[in-house]
C-alpha cells in the first residue's frame, strides 16, 4: 500500500525546495513524477524556491477540479507531489488518500498547517485527519526558537484582520514561535 | 520554552499506557505530574490501560472548565498530562498552549485524531493546529498494516450512523488501515 | 517489504512497557508475536516493565545462537519483538535485517543506544547502521530535560570504571541529559 | 540547552540542499551561521547540491583540527552546520556535543550513516551515540522503495572491494533498499 504524506511547515521553512529535491531524486532514478498545485496561489504555474530553483507544475487545479481523475488521466505517476496543499478542498484531499490507498501512488503533500490567526486551512485540516504520515519541516523564529505559527503584516505592522488568503504587495508574513506570536499578536483565539 | 506535544493514535494504540509510563518516569525523579481528563469520557475518573494498569486522574474537566486556571490553582506541575485530549474544546487546547509557552509547563496530550467518519474531534483539530510537536503512537489493522482510522460497529455490524461520541454497550470500535476501512465502510466523505 | 525498527531510549524510558503493549496489540488482532531476548541479561526469562506488567520471553539467545534459524524454526511470527537488543551481536542484528527484508517479518528491536561511557553496544551500533527506522523513546533527566545518556553509580557514587555490562547489587544507573552527565562524570571521551 | 542534531540519509538524499536551505533560513533572520566540512571530501571547499545551488564553507577541518576551538575562534555562531559529518573523527563529534551542551550553539550535522559495506563511518557512529536528535532524510531506491544502504560500483559493476572512502572517476555509488542491495551485493557482513 502506498501512503499519503503531509509535510507541513511554517512560512519559509523550505517546503518548495524539499518538493523540488524529491522530484529531482525520482527523475534521477528514471521515475515519473507529477507535480500539482491549487490555483488559489496565483503567483505562478511553477514551484519556486527561495533558493532560486524552480520546477514546472504539471497540473494546476481549481476548487472544482476532480483531482484523482485528473492525475490518472495524466498517466498514473510513480509519485505525486503537491505544492501549497493547504489550499486544496477536503474532497481533493480525499482524492489524494484514494490515489495512495486504492491506486498505489505515493503522495507527498507540502503545505502550511495554520493561517495568520492560527487556524487550519481546509486542505491542511483534512490532511491532518487522513495522512498516513505527518512530518514537520522546521524553520526558526526571529528569536532563534522553532517557528510554528505565521503572523501577518500589512505595511509592516502586525495584524489579525483580513481574509484567510491574502497575497498582495502590502501583505507580508513572518513565521514565529509561540512566545513571539503572543507578544506581537496578543491572542490565539 | 516548554512545549505542547500531541501524541495521537488510533483506538487501542496504547495511549493510556504511554501516559501512565510518563507519569511514572516523572514521579521516579521526584517531579510532580498532573493528569487531567475531559468529562465526556464518563467511563471512570481514572486513566485505565488495556495492560491492566491504571492511574488516578487529578482533575476532571467539563466543557466549561477554565483549564489553565484549574491547573495553576492545583499547583503548577512539572509536567501536565492529558488523557482523551480529543474531547477538549478549542479554548481548552489554547489553554494548554499557554501553559507551555507562558507558564513554562511541558504539556503532553494523548488522544484520537479522527472519529468513525474520519473527521477530527474539536480537541484534536485544535491540537493539530497548535502543538509544537505532533507524534504518532502506532497500532495495527486486522490485516497487519498500520491502522490510522477508526471504524464503528453497532451490534457487531459496521456503520457510519450516529453521533460523534457514543460509548455504550452496543457500540464498538476497530482501528483500521485505509484499505480495510474503505472495504468495510465504503466512503471517507 | 517488512522493516526492521530500532526503538532506542535511555535507562527507564519505558522500552519494556512499549514492547509489552505492542505484543498485546498484535495478540488482540489474533496475530502471532515472538519475543526474543539475549542471555546477557540474566535477570529473568521475562520482559518486566517498571509498571509491574510482564510478558514471557519465547526465545532466549546466547551469543552463538543463529537468530534467524531459531525464529523461523519457532514458526515464522507475524511480528518479532526483541528486548535488550543492545546485547545482540552484529551478526544477530544482520539476521534481524534478513528476517525483515527476506522473510517479510516486521521486527521491532528495543534497546539502549549507549553505555555508561557514552559508547554504543555491539547490537545497538549495528542496529543504527542497518535499521529501516530509528525511533526514540524519551525519558527525563533529574533536571527535567530529556535524558540521552546513562551514568553508572557504584554504591551511590558516579563512576566511569568497570566493564560495559555490570548488573549486580552495587551497580546502579541513572539516565541523564548531557549537561548533568558532564557535571557528574566530567568527560565523554 | 541547545541540541546536536544528526540528519542522516543515503547518497543523493538531498543533504546538501537541506543544509543550504537551513543556512538561508538563518541568514534571512539576520542570524550568523557557520558551515564546516572535513577535508576528507576534497571535491571542493563548497557545499554543492545536485540542484545546482552551492554555499561557501567557512571552515575546512582536517582530522587533527580542534573543532570546538576553531568554531569558537571564528566567533560563536547562532547555528553550526556540518557537511559530510561522517568523515569527522569521534573526538570532533564530541566537540560538536560540547558546542551544543556547554556553549549553547545548535549544531546540525548532515551525513551518511553507512558505507558501501553497510558499516558506519567514524563520525556517523559517534553521532549515533551522542546526538540529541536523529532524523532521516529519505530517498528512493531504483525499485521505488526507500533507500537505506549505499552500494559501490567500479566501472559500472557492483563491488564490495576497496577502502571505505574512494571518490575518483571510476567509482560510483547508488543508494538502495535492502532487497536490491542483497540482490546486487549478496551479503551484509
């Protein structure tokens, strides 16, 4: 039985680099990898790492997309890699589970586990419920501790306002430990 | 900084045994451990392991309980252990987080991550969002694979009907792998 | 392919309890577990946990024992559990590896990783080289930190003298963190 | 207390990429990272990843080098990263341990755990004995399973002959699972 892996990490923990590395490892062995990504992240049709390496996305999926059908139609790969998996719908995560369990395709989904108000995204919550293996990619807070939360800034000032997804010029994010998050944001609730 | 640990596992993975062992380890070192448990599980005011060892619960918490205040009022322990943590409210999990981050008390919460319809419980979902470390306690399916899901039986027959929490004589649970779960229950959704 | 797991931990981390729990989980599913143990530990032909639960050992192995042959002759089990695995020889660990890889039997070996002078045992070093999965069972130091080393006492006084294995009335062990170990013992080398 | 981490993986598992990513994460936070490497690997004074990213090595250490003194003399960093850590001497690994425990510097050492005959290297064995945390970087075998061993080829043919370290034009390595290794090499011993 193949497995569904959820590799989560705070902002800037190296999720895209890790995905590109795994794609590279499979390709080196002559194996076929498919890389998919939800459309919510409209930055680009590529996986782009802060180390300045990038990788084409094979399938871009909107919220209505039948993920399993699309993957099987693309030719069942030896491994399926998902970038920005937090933006998947719950039904799409169930498709990832079936691709692993019923179709025998290892699936590795990379994503955030919580938003700027410490709440899960639809995709990450369903992954936390269903993944066979939950693994953390670590990064550090400005204070040197491990960062587990993501704070939002608008124009450089910390805020708890706005919609769950906001990726425009004014909005920034900083991965933080619990102590610094409570200091800057004041509340988890 | 102390940490909040979520150690999850399917039914019968040995969560209570693990909790009792950790309590024993701390006590052997002359350290003070507090064991808490939500009231939803009315089986007993004890942590009871299938290995036939048990441990008193120090605080039983209903849904309204102010967890952090209660723990601090009981004398801040060297370590806080939580049994059946899936039944905590989201606000109580936030209290666990604050006890670790702000009060410096290591917190180890043991619980299920998903119910018989593969959905998270309120406490486990919030723990998945906030815990500093997420660790799995493994057990096996009837087929020998790792079990990650929990199926419900009523009178011995598998079912997807009923409320999230049901602990009476007729109702049973079986921890299962994805393949066996889909075979017996037919759907994840 | 089945796997060879090495679950290591310092003294009194609950290794025997964990082994007994796993044996219990398999038996509950109607599966056959074999428990083996090297003779070096002559304390008893049982696995005995500090929680006062115990489990019969099915095979006691001296250093000359052909482990793989003995296990297969005993009827290939659904799972092989090894207590005090640090005392196995390197060749016996290779047999564990072959039982997993060639005979399809999952093997879970529990043991110490280092002795009172911070050096590996023959069995644990070979397990660190060969195991498919290396997992830690945690316990705490007297100071509350995680213990990763084991200090020896003779008549209550810390010492670095004596042979690697010494289990008599005068000799005791204390699991410690690096800071406390260096404070009490003075050196790693 | 800072910790000593050993992140091990088979050949081509992405160890150098992971190191470069961590260095990048620290630098982004305005923190000072020191990257060290033993001289045994004479390929270059850089960490070079197969993704075509690279990073300067700050200190190249021969077997005689007093690692701890050299690191402290270079200005105690916020984090110490070690490439090719399997080539360190045991005494140098003890220095890493002291830098973490006594000097409060987190140390992350990346390396192989076993050579082409499945035996540990001096540095990796001592790291397995002393590291506070042992974490695996995974890669795959040609057959799609996880690779945990490293086979040597000379002129394209598998071999068990030669010294532990050999990095010249004729010699190649392939990371493999246990099944494929036994098939190609025939023995672990």
